[in-house]
């Protein structure tokens, strides 16, 4: 039996890829807020040896994960049944929280676009009354937003902003809509 006909190999090949990826956290000059979590907490209050042994040494934050594959997956499923999209996404994630960074279940939580990184933006999504996943505002595109700094490459749904930096624009806002 060849390797491609082996039942275990076929089952492994059918497994879908996770909707997140690890970020290079060891690169020079890239900081992911490491350090201090356990170090600062360990001796902050008197504890007996039994309590110290029960404590974990892991920090409370999980760093170094990029959910761009999830955001692209959700965008590609616009117009699809929310329950089906949600169940597939959850099965391919480490936790369900990042889904709701982009998808609003209630009208008051809807956003036209969401910032997911220093200069990365994605369309906001919602679940409509029929249970379908929809874009909050399908008219917004890479030409609708203006970057707030000259040094970064700002992207919207993975496409570079087409408008240029305007120093006279609203200050203190990560990006703004151009009408």
C-alpha cells in the first residue's frame, strides 16, 4: 500500500488548517509584551510552600498568535448561514473570542471596520435577522480609509490603502473614513 493510499495518511490530509498562525516572537526588535507576569507576582504577598507549588508559572496572556486567516475566512463566508460558519470556525480555532472581534451579534456592537493590528483593518461583520453573516457596510473599501501615519503600510482586508497620509486629518484616530 502506497503512502497516499494509507487510511491514516488520508485522514491526516483531510484535516483543515487552523484559522490562526504563530507569529515570529524571537525576531530582533519585535516585542510582544513579554516578561514580568510571574516574576512580579511571585513574591508580592506572603504564601506558604503549598500555595507556591500549586501556582502555575504561565502568564495570563497568550502572545504570538495571528488571526488573519480567521478574518479572511469570515470575509469569504459573507452571505452564508452564521451557525455553519461559526461551527466550522470554532472547530479550527484555539478559542472562540477572536471571532467576535469582527462579528457583531447585536446591532449596538456593529462597527463598519475593525482594527486588528498596528495598521491592519478589516470590514466589520454582523449576523442579520435571517441568520446570515453580512458586512456591516459593504461600500467601505481600501479607498475609503486614510492612514494616520506616513511610516506604516495600512491595509484594509489585506489590500493597501489607496489614499495617502494627510497630516491635517483628525488627530488621535487610528484611521478615518473619507466621504
